[in-house]
C-alpha cells in the first residue's frame, strides 16, 4: 500500500513538473510577442504591433497565474492603443471594455490618460475629455497635467466656465509648470466672457513669461479698448507697438489708432491705422471706415477713396456714412461723376436720415450740374415739406426746370405737382414756353402751339407771355390762318413795347414783318404797309446791332419788296418804285422781282415802250431768274397790246423753246402765239400752236380755252371736219363725254372743298377710273393726293402715288407742290431717300419762291445723306444751304451735321470733327446731342482719352438733357474710356448710371450697357481686403508664444 502511494506521489511530481515546464514556455513566447509588439509600436507600425499584442494575449489568456496577469494587461492596453491609432471601428469598444475590466486599477487610469493624450494631440478635444474624465487628476504632476489639458480642451470647445474651473487651481500655483499657461488660457476665457478685470490680472502675470510676454500685450490693450479706456490703450499700447518682436503687432497698432480715432485725434490715429492695414491686420468694414475717415480728415482724399470704396456694398449705417464721405472725397478730387454716384447710393439707404438728406441734396445738385436733369428733379421731389432742405429743394427744382432741355418731362412733372407755389407757376409758364420753342424748331408746329397756349395759361412773366403770343402768331401765319395770326401778333406787339432784350428771331421787328404778311394776305394794304415800313425802318435803325444775317439781308429785302407791293396794290406807283429801286440797287434777295414790278408799273403809267425795254433787260441779264418766264410772257402780251404782232412772237417763242418742261406758263404762251398767228391770217400756224397745248399737260380751263380757239380757227378755215377729227384724238375729250366728265369731277371737288376727304377720294377715284386722261384728270390726281394726306386719312402711300403721277405729267400749276410732297413722303414715310432726292431736285427746279427752293435744298440734303454713299450730293446741297442767306443758325447746323456724319462714316475724322463741332455749338436739336457723341467717339478712337472724358462730362451730357439715348450712349462710351485707362471702378460706375437711370425706349442701349457691365464684373479685380472668414471646424484657437 505504501509502495503504491510512493509510486503515485512520483507520478504526480513528474506531471506537475511537465505542466510547469509547459507554462514557462508559453510565458516566454508571450513575453517575446509582447516585446516585439512594443518595438513595432514605438516605430509607429501599429498594425504589426497589434498582431503581436494579440498573440501575447491569446497565449496568456488560458493561464491563470497572478504574476502573468500584469503582462496580459499590458498587452491588452497596447492592443487598445493600437486600435485607437489605427482608427478601427471597434477601437472605442475595445478601450471601454479594457477600462471596465481593470478599473479602478492604476493601469486603467494610465490607459485613460494615454488614450486621452492621443486624442488631445489629434485635436479631438471632446474625445480627449471623455478619457481624461476617467483618469484621476489629484495634486501630483501627472494630475496637474491632466487638469490643464482638460481646461485647455474645454477652452478650445468654448466651454469657458468648465475650462476656468479646471484652470483656476493651476493659475494660483506659481511653482507649477502650468502656472503661466493656466493664467494665459484662464485670461482668454475671462476675456471672451467679457470679465475684463479677471482677464487682465491673468494676462499681466503672463508678461513675466518668456513664452507669453510677446503675446499678451495685444489682449491687454484690447481689454482697455473694450472698456473704452482709450488713454490706457494709448499709454500701454503705443510703446508696445514699437516692439518688432511683439505678436499681433499690426492689430496692436490698430488698437492704438482706434483709440486716437475715438478721441477725435485723427492725425495721430492715421499712422497706426495705416500700419495695421499694410501689415496684415484683418480689416472689418468698421476698420476700413476708420482708416478712410482719418485719411479724409487729414486731407488725403485719394487714399481715403480706396478705403471708403470697400464699404460700397455695405447695407448698413456704416456703409451709408462711408458712401457719403466717399462722395465728398470725389468732390474734393474733382471727380463729380463718381461723387454723384456715391451720394446717390448713400441717399438710398435709410439708416441715418440726416446723412440721407445731406447725400440726397448733394446728389440732386451734382445731377443738375452734370445735366442729369431728370435725376435731379426726381431727387428734389423726395424732400418732404418738413425737411430742412425743403425750401432749397424747391428753389433748385425751379432752377432745374428752367435750365433743363428735357422740357417734356419737366412739364409733366410740374403738372403732377398739386398746389404749385407762385414760383413754380412762373416756372411752369417758362418751361411750357421752352417746350413750345423746342417743338417748333423740330417742325412739330401743332404740338408747339399747344404748349404756347399752356404757357399763356400762367401769364406771370410778361416777357414770356409776349413771346408765346409771337410764336402762336408765327405758327398761324405759316398755316395760313391769317386772322388768328393777326390777333396773336397784335397782342405781341402791344405787350412787347415795354420789354427789352427780346430774341432777334422773335423781336418786335419780326412781329411787324409777320403782321405785315397777315394784313397783305387779308388785302388790308394800308396796315400791311404800316407794318412792313416799321420793320424796314427798325432794321435800318438797329444796323449792326442785329447779329442775324437772315434778318439784315433776307427779311429786310423781303419787307422792302412787300412795302413796294402794298403801294403797288393801292396804285401809288411812285412810292412803290422807291421801294423797288432800293431792292434793285442794294441787290436784295428777289431783286429780279423788283425789276419785273418796275416794268409793270411803266406799262401802267402808260409807257409801254419803257415797260418792254425793262422786261427785255430783265430776261437778257437774268435768264435764270424765276421771273424770266413770266417776263417773257408779259413782254409778249405788251407787244401784243401795242399791236406789234411780230415783236410779240419773239419773247413768246423764246419762252416755249427755252423754258419748256420747267415753266407752267408754256400753254399760255402757246395760246398767245396762236392768237397772234390767227390775227396775222396764218390759221394753220395758229391751229398748230393750239394743238401743242394738249401735249403739254393742260389744266382743264386751258384745255377748254384751247379747244374754243381751235374750233374758231378751223371754222375760219372752213374745215370743221379736221377739228372734229382732232377732237377725237384728244384723250378724254370725246364730245359726248364732256358734260359727264365735268359733273363727276365737280362732285368730287365739292367734297374736297368741304373737307369730306374720304368722300372726295371716292369721287376722284370714280372720275379717274372713267376718265384716266380726262381734262380734269391732273386736278383729280392732285386733290386726291391732298385728301389722302389729310390728318383725317393719313394714307401716305396712296398720296405718294398720286403726287408722283402729277409730277410725271410735267410742269403744271400743281407741279412744284406735288414734287415737294412726293419728296417729303419718300423721305419720311416711303423710306426711300433715293426717290426723295430725285423729287427734291424737281421741287428745287420748279419752286415758285426762294423760301420753297431753300426748303427743297434742305430736304435734298437729308435725302442725299440717308440714301447712303452719296457724298457728292451731300456736299452739293450742304454747300447750297450754307451759302443761302435764308439759312438760320439751326439750318447751317443741319448742313454741317450731314457733312460731319458722312465724313465720320467713311473715317475722315479731320473733316468730320470741325463740322460736328459746329453743329454742337450752334444747334439745340437732337442733332446737337448726336454730334457731341460722334465727336467723343472720334477722340476715343484717336486714343485721346482725357479729351474724350472732358468732352462727355463737361459738354456733351450737360447739353444733351432731354435726349436720353445719347446721354446713355455717352456714358457707355465713357465706360470704355475709363476701361482703356485701367479705371475699372469708374467704368463700372458709368455703366451703373445707365442701368439705374436710363428711361429711354431703346432696348439695344440697355442691352449694350448690361452686356458691358456683366463683362466688366467678370474680369474686374476683387476689392482688396485683409478680412478672412473662418471655415471648417468651430474650434477656438489662439496663438501662443514660442
């Protein structure tokens, strides 16, 4: 039994020894794996390290030996640390499992601290805090480190109260290595909590730290600034700001500058603020304002502009003030255009009503000064009755209305003002008068009449009222309303006696001249003579005081002739001769008419021979006179009356041969030649002359007379059959149709005379359908054309065809007027300038008066230009207009306008510029506005940028008010001028002015401005700024010392 016990004991001993040996091997392998893992871990090879730690853990897990437990725990700790560093999904679970399994053992605290440190170093402060909270802090060095890191993590995540709780014990322990960092961040927490005294105490402590002494001065100065202790900011910060090693030196300079700014010492503030701006300080809008305002107060306006411009897009009180001062800077640097833009932007903001009104009045004044009259008026209307600028605004508004060229809008605006003051009523009187003159100069006489009547509704100013009466009288005279014109001119002449400085074109002399015509047309020769004589004597008295060549030459000459006519009509031939002789001796325009009248008087005085001699002399000396054909006819009649039949035929034949196709007197001459031949017994020759009448477009009365004479001649010859045979060959003269023709025509004519134009058109059409070449066909075509042209019908295309038909049939009493109408309709309604030029030439050749011929030349000039590449005709008619004594200043301008335009179109700027300059200086119509624009275009194309800018800003836009399209085009061109000079801000401002203020109807102008503006915005350099915007993390980070 004892033997078996002994054997069994041995077996147990051997078994235990084997197991022990086996466990020792496992431990050895685990220990080797652990140390290999540590090596890999220290080399940051976390993946291989984790595998080794896993092996060690797996080897040690079955063994339940206390001495091996520490190794297993260490391996598990490293395994968790590797999982964290490899950012494995299960890392958090592994770590928390380890902490739960080992708490409250020191290894658990160590694990929490190490994992916390890892997240702290990765700046994942929330994760770090979660692990630091698992580790005890205490008063040991490790505990103080944990407390500081917790405090810092709370600070960075903006939990200032928790941060301060952790840092508070540390900031009081001067022996701790965390004393200064704790004070620094405790001070920062207090600073952000606006507990400035606590913050200051901590920052002052940090000034003794090498690490923080260069950092905290900025924060200390900031505390003084926040507490509005500006003297302390200056006394503390000014010295520190000189230290080149100080951190945030630019910002510290800025604080000192702002302190001086707040004290109103802008001279001392400026160098500090400029240092901050040029050395990297982040500038907020308020900083730009302070810098700009300091520069502004010190007279550095150009520098201030750059900074105030940074506030241009700020919709705030600061932005409003900045824009106002920007405007003032532009004023002081001479850039009124940009000043106007800045004031306008400031006036559109509502933060400070005082600044708003100051900006608005400046914007209005500059708009007026720069001739943006519409904008000025709109701005001035914005001042309420209670505004301190109300009276100034009303006065300036009146001045704008009186000086604007946009009279139409001015009238509309004034009419929209309820309860106008007496001053504004006086303004309304003047502005409506100005609009009337403008419309009259543009040829819109009926519209002009309406505005002159409006002006007379407020007869406050006697001079303006008198002038309105003058123009109403002139318009009525031109529309042949003689009685109406007479009444207006009587009013004018009565009221004008006591008024000085009337314009020459609407002076008493011109009133007497027009009134003379009124009485002359009304057959009141006595009063007509009185007015013409007064006009002549007045012009003579004034002499060289009169500037207008038209008055000194054309008007004087015509008044002399008409005075002679008045004496002629009342058979006071001696007095008439006195006036006619003056016209001849002084070679007044139309003196050939005076020669003709003198000849007629000789005959009336019984001296037919003298009459004949005078007529022969006129024809011989002036064969191209418009009275030459009439003189030849009268000469033939004179010899006929004297019984000198042979001599009578000579001038009559000359009239037929030389003036056929250009004189309406041919048929009369042919009939007179027939009568002479008949008296001489040469019936065949007589019949031949009468027949020629029918191939020369006779009027109905001429055709009837010629037929009667022809019938008499054939009867005398005893050959009535030949008469009837000839009658059958005459178009429209069938014997059976004569009476029917007359009845149909007279019916249509009756409707025309009673202004029933549609019925007249129907009647004339019926007549021409039945008798297209009838004896009244010429009259029918003409009067149907007049009916189509009437305001009630306005079928100008149909009217043109009829006028053309009249012209195509050759000279007649209707020929000059039909050629005139055909020319005007071709130009203005048919859009056929080539046709207009053709008809204008015919009109010019057939005109019955110098005035009509001159109008034809003006029309031909416009048609020649609009017909395209026709510089020969343009120059021909421009020279005719320029050399005509009848041309007004405006008409000279028209001639030069077309010369300039034609030269501009072909790139001949040397010829174009002076011609356009003459228009710009002498015209008041839209041609003036276009001329200024073309002049600016020439300067721009020649790269004379300063000249182009000066022309647009100081002349073109000031003179072009009322012509929105040209003002807008000028601004678009101005933007090109600025852009070519590299001034993108001014270029953009010019385009903005178009987009914000253009009120015209030309969409192409807006499209061009918008396209250029968008292109400019896409390429312009961004505004300079040092301001930055944080992105990404919401963590708070401060610069530390180093």
